[in-house]
C-alpha cells in the first residue's frame, strides 16, 4: 500500500463512518415521527445515503482497493429499505457497511503506524 493512498483511505473511512452513524441515528429518530413528518425525514435520509455513496466512489478513486466495492451493496440495500418505508430495517445493512469501513480504516491506520506516520 502506498502512503498517500493509505492516508486517503484512512481519511475517507473516518468521514464515511461518521456519515453512517449519523444516518443510523436519523433512522432511529424517524420512528418517533408521525407519518406526515416521516416522509420528509425519509427523503433526508435518502439524500444522506446518496452522499455516502458518492464518498465511497471518491474513496475508490483516490485510495483504490477492491474492499470499497464490498460496502456499496449494503448502502444500496439501505436505500431500498428507506424508499420502501421500512427505514428502521436499514440499520442492519448500515451496521454491516460500518464494519467494512472500520476494517479499511484500521488497515490504513496500521500501515501508517508501521511507517511512523501516526
């Protein structure tokens, strides 16, 4: 792994992890909303999921690595759940995506530590 790509992978992983956690929290909050409010909340969550999808694409472009491809199916499933009106079910898929992103970040951090850059 190259140092610059490792730095980018670590940076992107932290950003994506934060986004996934925010989305999970927003999905939990949606459960307490009435049906009229829930529709707007679901649109917001859908927009955030699309933003995370773009961040994953950016991570693949700047850091490389096939492991980023493993995250996209989980995000896609979460989008389907939200668009189907069962957003609370999306948290399972977001948790799986979060686990994959955490592994990428850990690998990058370990490499950077070995190079005495962290």
